[in-house]
């Protein structure tokens, strides 16, 4: 489930990813921490597509740190 914060982050990433003078190729890496979730840009996706596609994967930090 995407929150308003991840939607805002996606919009920001899409705007940056659409500017070829700032971003090369697919746009590299982007991530955002929200409470116990780390949202990470999936490999092979483009930052410019963040507003139209779900390019971020949620990593449950609590589960990750417990194991």
C-alpha cells in the first residue's frame, strides 16, 4: 500500500528522472525510509516512470533486522 509520502517521493523521482541533463540512463538508485519500511527503486526500472508505474519495492526493516 502506497502512502501519500511514497506518492510524493515517486512524483519527485519522476520529475528528476525526466531531465536528461540531471539523470543518465534509467536514473540509478533511489530509496526512502518510512517508519519500518525501506522503499527501494527496483533494478531495471526508470526514475522517469515512477509516477506512472510502481517502481519501488517495500522492504520490511523489522523483519530484516530480526533475521
